[in-house]
């Protein structure tokens, strides 16, 4: 599903990121996501990242006609001071959240973030943000810091044009506002 009934403002859609307080994470499913997040930190360390490169519980703010929505980002990894990996830890099937993770990575300030990683209790998928192609499956497919340094040196990765940016905002807004009768945490 790539459309929404509500329309986004065509102008002045500020997107900001701030750090989420721990008490804000106390929603249904937060314990599951915390376990997945811990598993991802261990995988990142095995791939050569250090904790100083990782920011935890960041919040992406998406402004729409319906108001501002805060979207949690469980882990944001930086390489050479630039966002490099955006990691979403989710409950349920990964395929249901890949498009939203890619849209979030494309809209991220200073981005697009080159890779979106979506992980649940049993699997991990790494997606190249610009091409939307699956880079790999499993935590061993997470790009190393060296791979990302080379990618950053090869030039800028295409920031979305204004039309595509609006499309990504609509995609993200739809996923954020989807509601399921089974209690789950926010996207």
C-alpha cells in the first residue's frame, strides 16, 4: 500500500531528530524490541563497530497535516560522523516494515542513510536505501565500517527530489498510522 487518504502539507514539512527518553519507550512490545536491539548491538560489534558509533533510541519527527508524529529509531550507526545504518527492531514479519524503514532512511536529516536494517526476533534484512534492493539477509550481511567509508568517499548517495520526498513521507505516514487489533508497539 503506497497511498494515504490524508494529504501532507506541500510546504514546510520540517523533519527533526531528537533523543527519546527512556520512559517514552515503555509501550507494548518495548521489551521485545530491547532484546532485538541488544542482539543487533552484539552483531554490530562483531562487524567492527564500537559503541561510540551507535546512538540509541533516537526519534524521527514527521510533520503531516494530521500533526507531528514521532517515530523511534532503535539504533543509528554513524561512520566518519555521518549516519550510515538505520536499524529498526520490530515485532512481527520484516516484510511488513521494509518499505517504512527505507522511507525513514531516505528522509533522515543529513541523509539518505545508506542502509536500512530491519530486525525481528529471528531474522535481519539489510536494504540499500537508494536502490531499495536487499543487500543481504542475516546480521553477518551488515556492511562493515570500511565498506561504508568507501561508499562515503565514492560520492553522495542521491538525496530524494522534492516529489519523491513527499512520496516517502506519505509511505511513512501510512505505516505509522496503521493499526492492528493485536497490541503491538509503535513502528
